């Protein structure tokens, strides 16, 4: 995946995470655990992509 694709994926996942967080309080209690699990997975994907981008930077 190119840097541009990673950046786009980070942006897209960040927007999705923000929207999920905004709607979490409207989610029925019985569905909150599943919603939170998806949010956690999305956040982990963002961290993974950021780590990959950082690893590709030249050493200072």
C-alpha cells in the first residue's frame, strides 16, 4: 500500500471512528459492546497504518 493509500485509509477510518463515537450514546445497551469492539478494531488499524508510515521515514 502506498503512502497516499495509507493516508487515505487513515483519514477514512478516523472519520468512521468519529462518527461511531458520536452515535455511541444512541446505541442500545445490548449493541454497545459490539460497537465498541468495532471501534477498537478501527483504532488499532489506524495505529498500525501510522506505525507503517513512521517506519518508512528516513532515519534522522
